[in-house]
C-alpha cells in the first residue's frame, strides 16, 4: 500500500543544487510514498510545518536539510509515535551521525523505503524539545564562531577550528550542577549535556559514546584551567570517540543522569541543538523512548545489556564523579 508522508525540505541547506536534490528525492520515493512537499522559509520553519503535517494525519514525517532543520522537525514528532525519517543535506549532519543514519540522498531514501523503526530518547531543555545536545561554554562559542562561509568551505572541520581558536580566549566559569537534590560547584570551560551525539561532537564524549536509548543524559564537564590543559583535554576526548575508551583525565568529569540543572556564573552562552540561546541556567530532562526514527534494516533494535544503566546506578556514578 502507498504510504502518505510529509517532506519538510529546506531549500537553502547544504552546498548542492536544492532543486536537483528535491527532484532526486521525489523520483526515489514515488510511487511507494505519496509525498506532500513543504518548503521551509524565513516566515515558516520546520517545526511549524511538521506540527501542521502531524495535525493533518500522516504515516511518516521526513525532514531534509541541515541539523537545524532536522532537529526542529523532530521536535514536533516527540511523543507522537509517528515515524521520523531523515535525508541529511547539511554541514555536520550530527543527528544522522549520532544514530548511524546514511548521509547521502540515495542511501537515505533507500532506508526510508526499506528500513525499520527504532525508538530512541528525546529530552526537554528549559521546556523546549531537545533531540541532540545542549552545550555550555566552549561548545556554544565554537558554534557561534563557525560562520556560514567557513562551514561551506571546511564542512565539519569549521567547528573544530572554531573551537581551537576560542581556546586561546576562553575563560573558566563556575558551574553549579544539581542532580537529584545533589548539588556541586566546579570551575569549568565546557559543560555538555547530550541526549544523542556523533563522535564529531568532541565535547560530549567523556564516557566514550553517547547512548541514545538508555533513558539517560550523558554529561561531560571539562574543568581545565589553562589553554594547554584544554587542548590536551580535547585531544583526549577525541581519542575516546575514536577508540571507544572513556576519558581518563582529572579535568574531565562524565556521568549519566535522567535530569540535570546547570547554573553558571558569570552567565554563559548556550547552544541547544545547534541554535544559540541566552540563559543563565538550563534544566534538562530525558524523555525515554520519546522519538521513533526510521533506521537501516540492519540496525540493532535494542541496546546491549552491558551498556544499560538504571537511574540508581547513574546517581551512584554522579556521587563518584564529584568525589
């Protein structure tokens, strides 16, 4: 039977020809899927278009664009149970990377046609939906520093270079961390709270891999006090992502928890799913199983028991992390 789907398409995403990209998507998905194509604009964003589509009743929601478009559309699907599919066309494609989704139009469309669904976590940040991560301090500074021209020219490297550039200017801040009524204060240059994140999100990699379906948030705190320590810490975090071994430095704290509140002094910039927001504190809570994503047919449906952690175990990990 032919399915109905709404395609949320950002015509200014990526470096390719958007008209050709859209024709390719339509050709690959029709006639198996009847597409209702909705283009984002300055006036109407992906989130609003996705909400409208869901209210009309659809079998499938598809988003095509960069991480901003994909995250915004995904937010509307949280808690609905409607399958959400992705055709990445951005610079970083962090959402696709975090969930092991294909990053080409051809492969993404093949996944939509022949894939299966996987239930993963979502989260809220100060009441707003979050599907990837919130970065406080260095992560936000790097996102702000990486302009459109550098992203077009360097791709994912633009964020890495921007982060290294900011290391020479970054100053530490006091971060008050509150988890389950346990409060601790640390001096930090970066606090990253991830629901899902690819290995290229270096500052989220303290535990060597963010688990997207364990019902917990992954928190990484970098407490380096000078530029050399910060560079060494980032190098170590890159190694955790590449080698799959947890960070082993005194200036890197990592833990898992269902909810967390972070208050900074002085107030720091915060990036939420790739978008800068202005707030002195963030309260983030995991929504276990909040999002249903279309993944390749070979994707494992469940997380290995060895990687599962209960909330009680996560609380014990928090106590150990802060001594």
